[in-house]
C-alpha cells in the first residue's frame, strides 16, 4: 500500500505534502518523522481510506522552548554556510545524533539559531489517504 498525506497548519496552509515531495510513499515506511499517534493511524490505514488526525502542539511536535533559541558569533560558523533567514543548518553532535537549526536572525556579526522543530507550538492536522500499490 502507499500513503498520500498533507500536513495542514492552523491557518489552513500546507506545511508539507506527499504530492510536493514526489508522490505517495510506499508503506511500511521506516521513519517519516511523524508523531507517534499519526504513525499508529497509518499502520491501520487501508487503501481508499481517508483519515484526519488533529494534534495539539504537545502531541504533535512539542511546545516551543525558548531555551533552544541561541546566538553564535558569525566567525564560529562555517564560512560558506547559508545564513539567510529560514536557512536550515545541520550540526553533527556525535555518530548517532545531529542537531537541525533554523536561522532566525543574522546581523552580520551574530547569527541567531532556533533548534525547535519548525512546527513546535502549533496544532496541526495530518490528512492521510491510503492508496493502492
């Protein structure tokens, strides 16, 4: 079976969709990065079935944590790093862990980074559709 999905924001905007990512995903899929409740619903989905799962922030991608917002002197970051607003950077912490941060400020001297998930603090709706293989 395959899965088509959309992640819809509170304002009705689409954060992500299988259509924008190249089409339906073959199941079972190892790690879609979806919250546990959504993965459970996907595991019971049948072809032709459509399901909407609305999650508050604490069950979706967590509440925002302002302690995960920090500033770094520009000189401490790689020279070629894309540091415009909204750019995502990946830092390898060790062999099994990495940190994704989003640039939320850059005055040329100091870069402000946010390690919260982009959807932290937001309620989201997962629209899931089971597709034939």
